[in-house]
């Protein structure tokens, strides 16, 4: 059976659909359905960079029986090289499935700022994690893993940098109401989010208060 094919006219979307099918297709005797949502794309130095979150599901045929073989929702950063004839070649495909992008970005930032803080023997670092890093979240394994890693990184750095008079803390926010979630009643998740929901303002205030101590 044929894989899902993009029917639109957007060349970037066409390219992403083809890439996602190639990455998620599991079996020659089956087919793959993908639904990527492109958040941003830009061109720089002869490269096309795309940030996308994709729902993908692969299926396999056993005689007349159709079986789901796997799938999920995965964010990715895709880089294509542009040729002189205008065609594109896939250069890198980095999934956030293992939490690498979320956690690695924090680690790289620490390496850079500590070059200045340690010689000065002072500094304050605040990491932003999530309640999912503490209790885990179904269907958000990669996100929960990354946020738990940030908490562990914070604890280790706090012990290591304490003698240098550098404070390292982490804020694990709970449920924050924004445009996507404002319509969800609190009664739907009382066990996960006890008390009142947070807002962007309260989240910023917590960060500000932590940095001033």
C-alpha cells in the first residue's frame, strides 16, 4: 500500500512530508501516515532549517489484517542542504525523542556561563524544569526524561559550585494556564494539579524572586 502523500503546494511542507515518511516507515509490506506541523523554517548560508512536530503511525499488513506497528508525536529539527539547481538534500535530522535537545541546551549554556562565574567566585543560575520531571507524564516520555535530567543536573551543579559561591536552583512549574489550556476546567485534573493553576505572571514572579535571594 502507498504511504501518505502530501497534496498541497508548499515546497517546504512537501519536503518535510517526504522526510518524515522516510524516517518513520517501518515495513516494506506496510505503509506510514504522517501529520507534521511546521512551527518555523528559514534559510541561512545555503541551508534550509525546519522545526517541526510530527504525528506518525506505521502499519503492516498480515494477509488481510492491518496491524499498527508503532508511532508517536515527536519534535525534530531538520537541516537540508540546498544545491545550485534548487534541490535539497537532507543533512541532519535531530529528534527530541530522547530529550537530547532540551537537556543538552541547558548543559551547553552552563559550560559557557561558568567560564565567567567561576573565576569571579559568584553567580546565580536558575533552571526551568517541570512537574513532569518529578512525576513523569504519559505520552510525554521524552519531555519528562529531559526535565528530570535538568533537575539532576541542578543538584549536581549546586554541590560542585557551592564552594565557588555560585547558587544553582531549579523551578519545576506545575500547570500553567495559557491560550491553549485556558478552556480546560481544573476539575479535569485535580490529582495532578492540586490547588490553583499558575499563570505566566506567577511563573515569572517565582523566577524573579528566586534570582533575588
